[in-house]
């Protein structure tokens, strides 16, 4: 057994040892032939949390990296936001994996300094889709514009979806607050990378 500790010490903590001994005892009750030993990481082995409240985020990051056989994220603040997307979609995604928009489904699409919610009319190739966009008529409501707003967009412009749209003109979206948060996070994370 190997313990991944995001608040590791240079020695095996007594609390860690007690927990592992209990697990080993339980496993040996199930299979007495089982021979177990354990070790734990040091602070230099893996990224460490710098506060007392990120334990769960680090556990999720470690588990995710073991599952996907990928490296740990560089920025755990950004990883929190990424976790929101994964939880919303009920699916583990690679850090740069984008959703593939499906026809007749709504998505939030980034455009310059704003975003629009649009329905995919058709896929034009492997990485482009034609969207019919809604326009904001208030801070919480959307409606179809007087003239159709139809554009072909690259899949990399899609940053959230699918989006639930409720109503029959004007429309609302129960996910609007989450979409705003993800959009603002994307903009901030790009500014910090520059």
C-alpha cells in the first residue's frame, strides 16, 4: 500500500500508521494469506497543499491522475474549477478536452469578451458546427433575435455544455450562474498565463 499525503511529513505520521494498520488487519481477516506493507510520500514527492482546507481537492486530483495515468495539475485553484465542470457533466475529462457539440443541443460559446448560448443546427466537419444563437434580453433571460443569428464556430469556442434552456421565448437557463463562473474563470486563467 502507498499513502498519498498532501500534508506529508519527512516521517510516517502516527495517524497514518494507525489507519493503515487497521486497513491491513481488515484485509487480512478477508484473506489471511495476504502479506501487506506500506509506505508514504514525503513533501518533495508530490505537490502539497498550502492550507488546511484543500484536502478533498488533493484527494480528487491524486485519484484522477491514477485513473487517467496523467500528471498532477499545475494550478489547484484552476483544478477546482475543472472539477465543477466534471461534476456537472458526470464525466472525467482531460484538462484540455472539449465537449463535442451535438446537433439540436444548446452550448455556451465564447465570442471575444462575452459568450452566447446557441443551439447546434448541424455539424459541418470534425471541428466546426453551425449555431443559432439566442440573445440576452435581460441579465437572466434570453430570446431569439429579430433576425436569425447563425454562425459557424470552431469547437474550441465551446466552453460549457450542454446547456438546459427552459421556457418558450423568452428563455432562462438554470445553469446561467455556473456558466458565468466558468467563463470568468477562463478569462482570468488566460490573463495569468500571459
